[in-house]
């Protein structure tokens, strides 16, 4: 064989090798040290007003990935997390999603955390055909982006309906007032569902007032609510706003029971509001007082790894990573298309936040926890379905 032929053959072999490497990179699979690995994107806010949520989701997901890898990986494949800070910002979310998909070559994405940014990320995941599991984006429209988007948390419609039922049947409330953030999809969706369902259950919504996230003076809204004299006040907001409303409401002499959604579930609520948080109720995904073995093992392992107690969103991040690993195992492949199909067929997956079965819109059907603040701690009240 001539030297020219050898060179031609050599060039052809090199091109084949490069092509294989590119294919593996684009599907999130690569080899290092003789072992196969799959890149998984983790999109969370690590700076900004809801950084505590992002840190919780990140830490929960990384704990799950560590446990999976220490146990030998998924079908022998190790998961490699690529964490990006989206700052809870829409534009930044678009940037990091495109980076993870086009530059890092991830096979799937965990996140984003809040509904507003999950709504930005979803269409990108669908366009690029990369499966995305949001652990905590509860707005109804998040998974409507398409078949590549799923979640481990319940929907806003789900928790809004459960809280309305709880207020009527358990708290015996006849009249309710609602406060919502007009600039927050999460808050708007919950407001709509709660008001509708509370009325359907036979109650009366006597006042609905709005505010804009970042405001600090709610005297006008609370004065209107005080005049309406409700039995309960539904405030679907994040913990930082909850603290301010509790302080100002009690200063005005409002004694109605405050109720809310999973945005209340952060230690910062108790730290900021103190005894003013006592006796409030909110829907959430699990509580540390749940005696089940899975919950207690998660709590012990999380505290051993991070030296602190997990917020509820950490459990959802943990469940998202474990559910993704389960899908990769069932798919028998790191191909995003096959992973997507496996995720969407998830049934009876035993998560920390409940047994997860995804419906036709890739939303989990599971029980919702009602928690309260008692003696400075979150406590389990009951578990309900709509």
C-alpha cells in the first residue's frame, strides 16, 4: 500500500474518531479514566432574592447524584452534574440553558426552580429536544411547553384547591381574603385557584388585594382586608414577603389565620417572623416530622453531607435527580430522546415527597402535606388530595 493510501486511511480513521466524540458530546456522554459518564445540567438561582431555594435544590440534587455514583452509577454510567446560576432571571435562564445544551452537551436538565424561569426554560428544552425536570416550578403552564418538560412537584392548581378545601372543612372558615403578587406567575395562579375553589366549597371570598414583589409597605392592602373581617387570609407568596405581611398585619390588629403555599416553607420564615408565624398553615411537599424511613434517611444523609437542615425544596431536588436516574436506567441509554420517554412513563416512583406517577401532562399525582408552625417548628398537620 502506498504512503498516500496510508495517509488517506489514517485521515479517515481520525475523522471517524472525531465524529464519534462529537456524537457522544452532543448526547451528554463522554469517557474519562475508562468509565462512561453522562452530563446532567442543574439550573438554579444561587444569587438574588430566592437564592436559598436554589441552594436547597442544588444540594438535594447533588446529594442524590453522589449516592447514585457511589453505588456504581446508573447501569455503570456515572452522572456528572453541571451547575449553573440563573439568578432567578429570565434572560439569564435562557443563557445558561443554551450553554448547557450547546456547549456542555448535557443529556438532561434538572431545574429551573421558580415558575417564571421554568416557563422560560421549557420552550428551549422542547426546541432542543433535551428532557427537563423542574423540581419546584409549580405554575400550571410549565409542562404545557411540551413532552420534554416534567416535574416532581405538584401543580399550583393542586395545592390551591387543597388549601381551599382545608380552610373550609378543617378550619371551618366562612370568609376568606386573598393577597397576591401581581408580578409573579406562581402567586397569580394560586390566587385564581384558591378563590374559585373556596367559593365552590361554600365559602365567600370577601377581598382580593394585590401588591408587587419588592414592595415593603402593605398598609393600604391590609387596611382593606381588616375592614372585610375574613376568617382566613390566603397569601401565596415567598417567605420574604410572608414575613413582612405577618408583621404588618398583626401590628394592625388583624387576627385572621394566615394560610399559604409551598413558598412559605423555609426556615427564614420562622427566623424572620418569630412567634408571629405560629398557627399559620401552608401546603407543602413533605415535613421533617414524617416518620417514614425514606424521609428520615434523607434528613440524616443531608445533614451529614452539608451540616445543616434541608429546606423542603432540597427534597424535591433530590427526588428530581433520583427520578431522572431511574428513567436513564429504564431507558438503558443516555440518549435524550429515550430518557424523555422513560421519564414520561414514570409510575409509582418512591420519592421523599411521595409516590410519584406522572399523568399525561407530565405532572405528578400524589398527596399534599399541610404543615403548620408550632413552638417555632414546622409540623405535619395532615395529608390531603383535592
